[in-house]
C-alpha cells in the first residue's frame, strides 16, 4: 500500500511540475509577435463565421473560460477572450489561437453531455494557448525546413518532429484536467467527452485518467445551468 501511495505521489509531483513549466520550449515567436498573430487570425475567423446572437450564452461561456484561465500560472502576455460562433463538425473542439483568442462553436455546446464535459474541452483549448503550442509547432516546422534546406538531398531525417503534435495534445490534456479540477469542475468530463466523440482515443483517455488519479480527491458540484444554455443554443440554431 505504501509503495502504491508513493507512486501516486510521484506521479502527482511530475504532473504539477509539468503544469508549472507551461509554455517553455523552443519558440521563435516573441510573446508580442505571438499576440499579434492571434489578433490577425481572430479577425479572419470573424470574417468567415457567424457569431451566436445571445448575451446569455456568451456570458456563460466567458464566465466558464475566465474561471478556468484563472487557475493557470500568471502569463502577462496572454489575454484570453471567448467568442461563440455558429457551427462545428463532430468531434468539436474550440478554436484556440496564439495569444489568447478562443472561439467556441455551438456544436461543442450541443455535443457536450454536461457542464463538466464542456468545461474539460474548453480547458483543453485554454491549455493549448497557455502552452504556446501553435507557435512552438510553427517554430519546429521552420527549423525543420531550414535543416532540410541545408542537407545535401534536401530531406529532413528526423521523425521526432512528426510526433510533436501528439505530444502537445497529451500535454494539453494534463494541463486541462488540472485547471478544470482547480476551478471546481469534474476533470473526468474531458475523458468522457473525448471517449465519446473521438475514435481510437483509448490511449489518450488512459493518460487523462492517470493524470486525474494523481489529483487530490475531492467532490465536484454539478450545475443545471448548462442544460438551459444548450436549450438556448438549440432555439437559436433551429431553421427559421
């Protein structure tokens, strides 16, 4: 029993250390350049999407997002904003942009089984932003291109680069369950949502459950407000 508790404590310590190191890694983009990129990309999304005309839904999403983001280590260069737009194919994830803009598609709200699932998916998007995954991925791509150009045959020999996106997804999952739990949402919501909407997610769900097991045990309150938000989205999304 003592050995098992020791393993859990070691896992918890490793996960907490990972969360504390959010955003560190090779990155050719300064925080200012990253923020400017996010602003430009957000404008592109606004031009090609339809905002949901509901202050009730918007306020709810903003409140959940702010509650989750507040659990992150302070990052002065990140300014999270949350907007709700119509649409979204399954599986639906929020659109997370460098520097903080996050777009929540109505499809995510409708496909979430409860508030914990929605909060988990939103926490995952927030984690991608906080960990600077978009610009870190872009940086690795630029470095790979430069390396390939310098090789005699013009080919990049490493396969590790191709694995980074998966690693970033797993990192975002760990961060997400930590901030969801800290914000008072059941972290099992992320595992539940992913296992239901994503094919071949067994390994990912296992890793999420392992991260959850390392968290301090506590109870989580459920809310009925999410059902009312879903009903509002259905009403506004119904064909006219």
